[in-house]
């Protein structure tokens, strides 16, 4: 019985701890993710990055469209699920790594669904690192210092 409790705690722990590093795991509806790609025009060989990529659902959509899809996820369970889901797509990759260490310099689109308290820190990283003309999509929360070009349901799309 004690072992079952310990195993359950080990599984739950990464889901609880992430609250202090970015956001808890709350998946975005697939339809909302498809909508992002309808709202913006990306180059054929675009690089799409999901900061806090969860189970990899955005990366699967991007990879199916032929884009290079890169995710950063610190929850090892979600990371493992996304590695499995992306196994058929050679241009897709998930790093078991903090999103604060992500390389977004080559990204054409960065997506995130993060807690609002990290907006200032993330905004600074994006403004410092992303190339002009690239897109940033935030699900759920607005970012005050970026140029909002579209808002569709809870998706805020910005142009750098
Ligand atoms: C709200 S969920 C969004 C998941 C996915 N992007 C989606 O839209 O379905 C936020 C994700 O970010 C991850 N996360 C939180 N802080 C992180 C950090 N510092 N580095 C990498 N991932 C992080 C969580 O584990 C969780 O999977």
C-alpha cells in the first residue's frame, strides 16, 4: 500500500513542481492550436517552438505541416509522451530542458501557454532573441509590450 502511495507521489510530483517554474500542465484544445496556423502565414520551412510543450500536441500539428517543430518541457512524463508522439517526424524534437534555456533565435513562431506572472521575463527573452518579423502566440494571457496583430478566442498573436 505504501509503495502505491510512493509511486503515485513520484508520478504527481513533476506536475506539481512545474507550477513554480512556468505553469501547471493544462493542455490547449487542438482546435485552438490549428487556429494559430490559419491566422498567420509562415514560410514553407518554418521553425515552430513550443515553450512548455506538454504532451507535444502543437509540435505534432506543426510537424504534420512540414515545419521544424521544437519543444521544451521540464516534466519528464510529458516529455516522454511527446517523444513517443513525435517518433515519426524527423524534423520534430523535444528537449527535456527549461524553457528559459530555449534557443528561439531561429524560430518563425514561438507558442506558449504560461502563467501570467512570467510574462515580463518571457517578453524580455523574446524581444532580445527572436528575429524581426517572427510571430509569438500566447494562449490565455496577453503580453503588454509586444505588437498584437490578432486575437482569436484565447489566442493572442504578436509580431516581433
Ligand atoms: C499550460 S501547459 C501547456 C502545454 C502545451 N504547450 C499545450 O498548449 O497544450 C504548460 C506546460 O509548460 C511546462 N512547463 C512549465 N514550466 C516550464 C519550464 N520552466 N520549462 C519547460 N516547461 C515548463 C509544464 O510542465 C506544462 O506542460
